């Protein structure tokens, strides 16, 4: 059984922190500045250059 996790991610453009599901279903943008943070790959999310993982939450 695959256990997906949540990720605490920081937007490098505005330093906003938000929590994402590890396996996103579409495009994820920053809630403050609307910068693209992550995209779906059909599996685990691919973070863009403007997103950085701070912590992996179980």
C-alpha cells in the first residue's frame, strides 16, 4: 500500500508557506502571489523552481 504524504512548501517569490498533497492532481499556484509551485506528473508532484520543500508531514 502506497502512503502519500503532505508537504510544507515555501514560495520563493513571496515566502508564503502552504501545505500540499504529495500527489497533486493538477497545477498548484501560490495562494498569495499566484506563482506556479507544483504540477502533476501522474504520480508525485513536480515542484517548480519557485517552490521549495520545508518539511514532509506524515
